[in-house]
C-alpha cells in the first residue's frame, strides 16, 4: 500500500457510504413516508370533504365520463342523490337546464363558465349563480367542478342600489331643472332690469332734453320778449316810411302837375311795379346804347340806375328826355325816391316776418306748457271724426275705425293738434294712391289712438331722430319740423306715450292716453 | 481480509434472465405504475428492431410510450439534459431503457436529474442523489456493462472531458430484463470489448476491499463463464450457448461490482475514456493486467483463485506462480478476442498521463481498490500500459 498525502478521510467516508450498511434499500424503506403522505392525504381529504359538505351552497363534481362523482349536502337537499347520474337526468328546472348543459359542455372543454340565472322556487323567484370550472389534471380537462350559489340577496341589493341610483339621478335631474328654471328666471329678471335701466336712461335723457328744452324755451321767450319791442318799432318805422313814400309820391304828383317833362319822367320811372326784376348786362347795355344814340356821352351808369329802378324799357321819348339836359338829374331824383320806397317795403316785410317767427315761437312755448286745468273727460270719437276732413282732393281719403262711445281724458284742443299732425304726416307718406286709417279703442282705463299708413315706412337711419325738435322729412316749405316733437310733448303732458312701428308698407303711430287718474271714466 | 465473513449488504433489482425477457418490459413498467414511459435507446438498437418490440410491449399493456433515442456511446451530460427535457415535456412517469451501458447510464442520469431537478454532474461520487428517480426498467442488449443490475452510472462530462462515476443505491434499476437474444445483433468488436469489461468487473469486485461472500459467488462464476464462452462467442457469434453464458456472466459480474465496488482499473479507464472518447471495455482490457500487477500483493490468494477460474490448473498456478499465471491468462484471453495491448493504440500519449492520473485518483472506483494509490502511483501504471 502506498501512502496517501491527502484525501484519506474522504476515501474512508466514501468507503463506508459504499458499503451502505446504515441504509436500507427497499421500497418498503419508504413505507413510513408513504404512510405519512397517505395520512396527510386522508386528513386533507377529510378537511376538504367537511368544507365541501358544510358550505351553504351547492357543490358538485362531474367526472370525465360525464356523470356526477360527488355532490354536497346542499346539492343533495335540492336535487337528491345524483352520484353516477348524468346531469341530463337530474331534475333541474327545465328553463335553465339547456343553458346549464351548454355551459357544462364548454367547461368540460377547458373554459370556466359563470352565469346568473333566475329560477322559480317554492319561495318565489331566486337568482342563482352557477360557476362551472374544468378540473385540469396535467393540463388535460378531466371533469368539471360546479357550484350553485343563491345570489338573490346580492341581486336585490344590486337592484336596490340601482333604484337608489335612479332616484339620485331623478333628484339630480329635477334639481338641475329647478336650477335651470331659477337661472331662466334670474335671466328674465336681469333682462327686465336691463330694460328698466334702459328706460330709466331714456327717461333721464328725456328729462335732460326736456330741461334743455325748457331752458331753450326760456331763452326763446326772453328773445321773443326782447325782440318784440324793436320789431314793433321797426314795423312802425317801416309803416312811417311807407306813408312817407306816399307823401313823397303826392309831393311828386304835385311836382308833376307843374307839367315839367322831367317831373313826368320821374313819375313814369317810379310807377314801375314794386317788385323790380333784375336786368342783366344785355338789357343794361342796350339801354346804354340807346342813351348814347340819343347823345348822352356817359350812358352806362345812367343805364344801370334806370335798370335798378325797373325802367329798362323806356320809350324813345323818355330816352331822349333822359339823354337831354336835366334828364340825368331827374333820374337821380327818381333813384333817391325809388330807393326809399324799396327800402321801406323791405323793412316792413322783414318786420312782419320777424313778428311771425316770434309768434310761432310763442305758440311752441305755449303748447309745450302743461296745463292741468285744460284736462277734461271728453268724447274722443267726435273729435277724431274730424280727421276725415284732413284729406283733400290732393290726398287719399282717411278711413276711420273708432270704438263707439269711447271717451278720453285730456285737453281736446291740443290733442287735436296731435291728430292733425299724425294724419297729415300719414297722408304725406301714403301719397295720393295710398291708404290712411285712424283707429281708436279702449285700453284698460285709457284709450289708444293709432294712425296707420301704407307708405314706404320710416327710414331706419332717422328713426331715432324722428321726435327731435325741428326735424322734418318734408321739404322746407311743407313743414316747420316741430310736428312730432310737439306731438310727443303734448302726449307727455297727458302722462301718455307715443310710439311707432314701421316696416315698408305699414307704419303705425300709436298714442296711449291714460284714463282719469281718480278712476273709471265710463263710456 | 481480517474476517472470513465480514458484514456486507447485497442489493440486486428484480431480475428476469432468459430468452424473451425483453418482452416483459411493458408489463414491468405498468406494474411499477407507469402510464407514459420514456423509452430510451440508441440508434443502433432501434435499427436492430429491439427497441420497437419493447415499445410494442408497452402499447400492449395500454401504456403511451414516448421515445428518446438521442444517445451516443459514452453518454454525455448534454444528452442527459435533453433526455430530462423529453421526460418532462412528455409528462412521463417511468423510464424503460433498451441498450448497453451507454443508454442505460444515460437513462439512470435522466431519472436522477428529472427527480431531483439538478444537473446530472452534481451527482458525481458516492451517494449524492437525494430523491429516488421514477421507475426504471432496464433491458440489457450487451454482455458486459452490468449496468442493468448496478448502482453505477458513468456519464461523460463534456465540459471537463472526463467520465464521472455516479454511485448511489438510488441508481439501482427497478427491474433488470436480460434477454440473450438481443446479443445476436452485437458486432464482434463490441462483444469483445464488453466481454473484457465484464471480466474486469468480476476481477475488481473479487479483489475489492468491500467484497463479500455473496459478491464472491457472482464474481467467480462470471469469470468462469467468460473464460469458457467469450472466445467462443467471438469466433462464432451465432453460438447461442456462448451468447447466453456471456449474458449471464455480464449480469453476475454486474451484481458483484455493484455491491463490492470496483478498483483502479475502472478509475483509470474512466479517465481514459473521458479524454479519448474510447470504448469503455477496450480501456479496461488494456489496463486490467497492469491493475493486477499493482494490486497482486494485496490480494494474492484471490488472484490465484481467479487464475484457476480462468482455466489454469492448480499445478500450472503452482509452477508458474499465481501472479504470472493470472497475468498470462488475462493477456491470452485479451489477445484471443482481438485486443492489441498498448494505450498508444487508442491515441494516448505520454503528456496526457499526469492529467489522466489526476482524474483517476479522484474517481469513486478507487475507494474499494485493495491498495490505496496516489496520482503518482496511477501515472506509473499508465506509463507501463502505454
Ligand atoms: Fe465497467
């Protein structure tokens, strides 16, 4: 034997292992292991079987041959002993049997099936959850394990929850509706407020305008007052001048009676019409030529003077007379006298026109001034009937649609101005072939008078200015522009309103007059 | 041997010997609880048709056999891995192996690896397998390996280029079916090599430090049968008596070494086979005489008995001396079956020897060698055999 430097211990150990006397090598050496495993299996099975039997729902196993292997107590209570039977032969509610057998087949092919079914029982309808799971052994389906669980309580709870959800939804919906309505209401109120604010602004504007107009009125009144005296003086001075002219004429007549040819010449020149036309250069040159022919060396100035006096077409004798000695002097006398006549006539005319203006201003101021004492209850139908008279041969007729027995409260005279104004405007707008209708009807305790025409309508561009003072759509000759402004002022003093609506072919001005403040006027 | 009857254990699988034994494979598998046996074999046996007949016996028993034929001579650990994969993929529950040492050792490796979920290389050594494998039915197809009855498996570790010896009672098959008919298709050179392997098994078991009265019976009977029948079978492969005797000898030698262990010759043969991928029986044939020389003094009496079993007369042993006589008989038989001595013939070179000696010194077979040998001692034996 040779010595070993290392590994001696290892070899001895290996040798002992190789002899293996401590081990027993036999299948039976594993007997305790097998027994322990079996015991474990038995205990495990007992535990599982106890659970299987005790669970408060149906459990069952169906083998690979399609028959029941096992069923638990719950299942047996419901369906009786089924071991060895095929599911087809078990007394299952026919309504669910076909579906159950389908599920069983699919589960048997390896896919778990889970379904809730409604089942009729002696205790009324119940909801049953069936779960069918394949039993896989080495990945191969070898039967099906099934459970049936009564899930009616869950189902009921689910439905209760569903109802609660629906209620909630309804409540939310109704709250939403309420909110929306409230919102709409607020929106309406906001709009009403906006309108009120706009009205207020309008009123304020009107108030400001009114104040402005009142102050303008005062100024106008002062001007009228201040103008009155000088105008009166001018008028009387003009009158005096006119009478002086007459005196001068008489003096010249006397001068004329002297039979002096020059005096007669002056008379003839001055006897030309008061309204002297303007003569152009041709006429003036023609006269100058005639004077020159008659031997007057510087004829142009003289011709101008004669033309200014209206004597452009003197006879040949008078031309000879003017061109002759003393003729120019006579023309000079005539020019002085003629100028005096002309000026006095112009002064008188101007004074009259000024007085007219002042009078109309006064009338305006008068109309704008409310007069409580003039307000009475009156027969408005009678008044409005006069409107028909505003029509004439140059206009279309005025149709009347008046509510019988209608009465109103106000100043009939001044309101007449309103009706007249509105009707004349309407007639103007409607033209000769158009149609104008005046209507009157009661409105609450008040009355509404409207005037409708079928004219072209009010141009949108001027609607806002329609009620401005001195505004007019008519030519200067036809109106003074005070019309609608005055109408509005008159209606304002009655506490009423005037409004209009206008589309091409239909324009309606409507006046609302409130009733007597202390009550019903009756009819 | 300080005691005449030292206490020894003797384990053998349930065994069936005789013509037709292979047809019982299916029934044995079924009796062992198999439903899907993995049938392990090699392409040569498949071609000979023996594998198909075993598969047929499985079908006849209502089993669903699966096949794994990807096994080469000197089975590799990688082949074992593939076999484990086939076993698991096929959801197999038993293994039936049809073949010689290579398929049987591969099947043992597959069984242990599948059951323990561990690489087969981790089982190297004595008693390293924790969990027994699935039922294993061995149908032996060569006369020599004895693996069908042994607790040994030799696997080629292709990563270290060494054959590892796995020795474990859990490697003992559950049934050994030895059917001499299967030997009829064994090529002559393989029959010679396996026969010499069986002889080495018997020699090493008989001189083993763990030998026992029971193994001695097997070993000596095996040597006698081999001495009378191996040369006959090589000369006349159709000799059914010789074939049957060799099948029996192989089985007996297997029982002997399985229980008594082996020795230095196998340790060195394993190292050699791993490095050169040379046939196991041939390696043993080339090393057996050198092993006898180094061990003779420790078991001189036993070697002289073996000389008698090899056919020498008591006079011959007495006149030439036991050592010379047994060596002469062994070398004569080796020559008679066509093996030319010299490791150089199988490709070994001097520079390989230290490495081979290193591997052999760590081989489990060395444990029961009657003489404790170091790597240096082993290297010298290699040198003498070169
Ligand atoms: Fe061997």
